[in-house]
């Protein structure tokens, strides 16, 4: 989830000087929003604008806010066009038809676009239909000729707290 306090310094670091005043106002308006779901969508949109330079943003969420297109991801996405950045933040594991989900992600991300996935892994037995192993990510990238920029694996089963492992390739 995007956080207003963490986004403020990013505006100072990454935004063009001429854009900072408008972005700060946008952030203040979002912080004052009473609807937490709408605020999260707005903060995510602002984050992508500030950090990745994304100027157009759309969301797909079957049970989300009015800011999102209502689409069942078990079926092909009826939305036109492709995007430069596509995020899957805790959605794939709730979609029963995995092949269709990943076909849609592939078709809706332009060549050389960026995909960001957040998947539950082994140990998340009570969340969604599926858990994903790092091998799945490597094979997905190999099969589609994607460049893997990074993979972070968190093992929540460790008794001494979460164990985080940064993996960048099969050899790591």
C-alpha cells in the first residue's frame, strides 16, 4: 500500500522542480480523503507518476472503487491498448483461470514494458487459490523472453521472523 508520509520525500527527490507544488497539493488532498480505498488508488497513481513517470493510470478491480474498471480476470480483458507498467499486487492468486490471467497480463503490457508482481509464496495456505514458487517466476520469464530485473522472496514460516532473500537469477 502507498503511504503519504513515505511519498512526500519521493516528490522532493524525483519530481521536476516545476511540478513539485502541484504534486504536494495532490498528496495533501489525498491525505484528507475520507474514503481509504479511494485514497489508496490515488496514492498509488501519484507514486507511479512521481517515481516511474507514468502519466496515465487505470486500474482493474472487480470489487474495487469507481476508479477501477470492473473486469473478471478469469476472462480476456476487454480494455483497449497496452501499458508501459502493469502491476499485479495481490490479485493473481485470487483468479482461478491462471492461464487466462497471465495471457491478459502479457497482452496488455507493451513490449519492453515493466511488469511488477506481488505473489504469495509457500506458507500462505489460507490466502487465495494459489501460491507461487520462485521457479514459476523463472519459467514464466524464460517462456516469454522477459528480462527478470529482480525477485524478492519472503519466507514467513521462519520462527525468528520473516526471512528475506533477494534473488536475481536461477544461479543466486
